[in-house]
C-alpha cells in the first residue's frame, strides 16, 4: 500500500499430504488466512510456486483456477454464507450441480448429522447447525482438499467441539485432506501435523503421534 511493503507470507515452505488433518496455529495477522487462500487458489503469491498434482497453480489462468476451486477444493469459513431463502438441503444442492460425481445433498447432510434438519431454513437452525450445513455443502462435491478458516470462531465451546467432531469425521470417513486454521491452541491436539505461524513465517512444525478425538478437547 503506497510506499509500504507488507509481507503477509515470507519464505514459507509447506506441504499437505493425502488424507491428513493439519492445524495451522497463529495469532491474528500471522499469515494463516493468506496461506489458506493461496492453497485454495483464491489468492496468487507474488513469488514462489504452488504445486498440485504435477501442475503449478501460480502459472494457471483464471479458467484453470476456477476449475481447481470447483473440482478439487472445499471451503469452510467462520461465517456460514448460507442463502437464507433456501433450505439446508437446497443450500447443499447448490454445489452438486457444478461437479460430475457429487454426494447427494441428503448424504452430505447425513455425514454431518443433520438428516432431520434438511428441510429447515438457516434462520431455523442454530449457529452450529448452520456451520455443519456449510461443511456439508463443502464436502458434497467430494473435494480432495477441505480448507477451514476459523470454523469455530463464531461458536461457543460446546458447539465448536461438535463442529470439530464433524470435520474429524469427514476427514476419516472420506479421506479428505483437511487443513484447519485457528488461533485456539487446544484444537491442535486433534491434528496429524501442527504448524505454528508468526509474522508470515512458519515458526515450527510438529507431528502428533496420537491425535486426540475432538470430543476430548477443552479450552
């Protein structure tokens, strides 16, 4: 901005492996969201490479990036971004029309424990239920990668744990590579690997030999 350079990320070397659950920890401004947006093809880095299945996303055009986001990546954000005039099932169905081999909306909602709420509108659902609909929508297209930006940030503890249980269940049942960013350190205990970011750099990486069940977490 003007004469000031702000490096959101600097010299980051990072990899995701098939089927793992990764937690990215860091304070606000540490670069977590920027990293997630780059992995998801929402942002393009000013230098460096983003490699996926032999291709280089930094060299991809907008059409290729759109296809990457549509066919390979699911996004879950802090706020649910549901369409108020559509039921839970209709919100999930929005993405099933744009991919070749989606889950049925009812099946996606069953995975997140919302079968009995599928005909309810967002205003008739709690915050945690709305977030679970958002997760169902993200996984309905069978993404290879699920990127979650502070998915429990707007939720109370009990509801947040329920959402984390759903993410852990999806990771195990579907084998979806899952990355969760959070400022909440105890969430790291459920991950296969944990990265700590600070000032745009990865400060540390560790592997949990025995990841904890989300239901066992407390903060």
